[in-house]
């Protein structure tokens, strides 16, 4: 997509009168990211040539809008998305960020995350549109049963995708799906609430604002409405979140800590499976290690 096309979109949306400079940004591994500097300030733009990229950006725009409305300033405000020339695009406000962390920032992140999870208006699980975790398409059809949703719309599609690549994984995955109610059923997790999740909150998808309130900001969501603890799966997988964050979260939210450890293993397993499906390699072994802790 030419810079001229995006510039023309900014003009059509009456966001600016002149684009001064376009700068490529680092950090993305799937889409191209740029900062458009204009007479009305800076704008963040991502583009991608893949066939279904417009679906990615539709889901991302809706997720950012929901997060922004629930906790203003906690995510970039979406402005526009669509497809033009040979690429899809999304335009959001530009927030200058840095990968800074401290006990105070970690606590602020935990509190804001709890605020986001408390904001939910849905009484079921899923999302308005198909969303994507990395390049994995998520089945977000609405479901009133969390155990069935997590089994049938998260774990089973990935297990099917990686079938026959690791016999131990196939065997253990089948056992876990058959016994899902043991961890997520109504007896194990009664009256489970539905929360708006970021969905892919690893350490590379949050940062700290360089200007303004100097608070944490999250981005690149794979959002859906689910059990709030499911957010912790990817957070635990790669680290970067301290006890200050989790303790501040627990102090600010409802607390279903009974049998939480097993649930966190289950939620982390999903992300290991997703990485195995996308990248292969040693993620298969890490899936088996987590499964063995559960069965």
C-alpha cells in the first residue's frame, strides 16, 4: 500500500491537512507498522497484504474500541480500518511508548487489567466477530457454557490442527478434553463471570506511555469474552509480569483462587498449543509437560 493512499485516508477523515513524514516502526513480526506525522499530530498505521488481514484489523479495531471505552487510555483509540490498493490497514492514535517497568507500573497494570475485566456487559462467552491470536483464527461463536467453550472453541481446534505430530500430546489432549468439567465445569467453577480479555497479553504487547500519565498501555489484542483468569495463561508463559501486578489485580477484583493453579496450567497450555500449531519445534514438548501436570 502506498503512503499516498494512507495519507489520502487521513485527509478524507479530516484528521489532518498535511502529512509531513512517514516513519517505519520496529517490533511487529506479522504486519508493517508506521508512524504518520501530520500537522494535527501523529497517527499509528499497520498494513498487511494477506488475504484475511482485513478480518484481523476489523477484530483488532473492535477490541481496541471495547478496551478503550472500558478503561480510557489503557489501549490506543482506533480510528479507521479497511482495505485499499492491495493491502488491509488499521489506523489508531499514536502513543509514544517505552518498555519501562517498576513495582509501581506493575501494580498500575494489575489494577487496570482488573478494571477491564470488571467492565464486562456480556453474560456469555465469545465475541462479536472472528478474532485472531497470532495467525490462528478463533471460533468466537457465542456460548453460555465456559467449559464447553474452552474445550470446543479453543483447545480442540488446536489439537486437531497438530494431530499426529506428537503421540503423547494427542493422547493427553484427548484425556484433558474429556475431563474438562473437572477444572472448568459448574461444580469446579460455579457462577463463572464473563470478562473482556485482551487475549494475547504477553510481555511484548504492553508498554508504558512516555508522555501524559506515564501509565501502562496494552495493544495488539486477540480479544473475546471469557473467564478472567484465562488472561493469565500467556502472561505466565513468557513472564515479564511480577507479583506486584498479580497481587494488585487480586486486590482489585473478584477472586476465584480455589483450584486456580490447575486452571492457570490449563490456560497456559492453550497458548503453548497455539505456538506449537504456528511454529512447531519444542512447543510440543512443553505442551506435554503441562498436560502431565493435569492428568
